[in-house]
C-alpha cells in the first residue's frame, strides 16, 4: 500500500505533469473539497469543479511542469514545496494568452 507521501508525489506527477485526467478519479476522494476554483471564497464539493479547472489549466499552459522540491510527511499529513513553470499559450482560464512564462513557488 502506498504511503501518503507517495500518493501526493503521484498526484503531482500524473495529474499535472502527465496531464492524466483519469488519475484524478484514482487519487482523489469523490467527495473532495476544492477552494476558490470557481471564484474567490467559493468552496466546491466533489470532483466536477476540479476536473474543469484541471482541463482549463493544462490547455492554457500545455507545457506545465510542477517540480517537487521538498516533502514533509507526518501521520496522515503531507506538505510539499513545489516550483511550477510553463508557458501561457491559450485563454482557457478566461485570461487572453500572453505567451509569458508562468513561474512560481508554492507550499501545498
């Protein structure tokens, strides 16, 4: 059985780096909660909103790559420090394509 750390790493590799939409169903609970995907302060239940967001982002930034820099896992909690980059080539997020690089660090 995979550890929570291994599942978190698999999420970023398969869902984001490989763009495998089917991995969303494999790795996320059907009643997962997403925050702010449909707008600031909006909480979504289930995977429908996340699937829409995922499709929009991977189309808008087709070369999206999320590198995991560090992981901390304790009990049932996992924290990752990531670096995300890719080029904004399509307007699928409601923002006209800029052709600019998206490049940011995050802790998730």
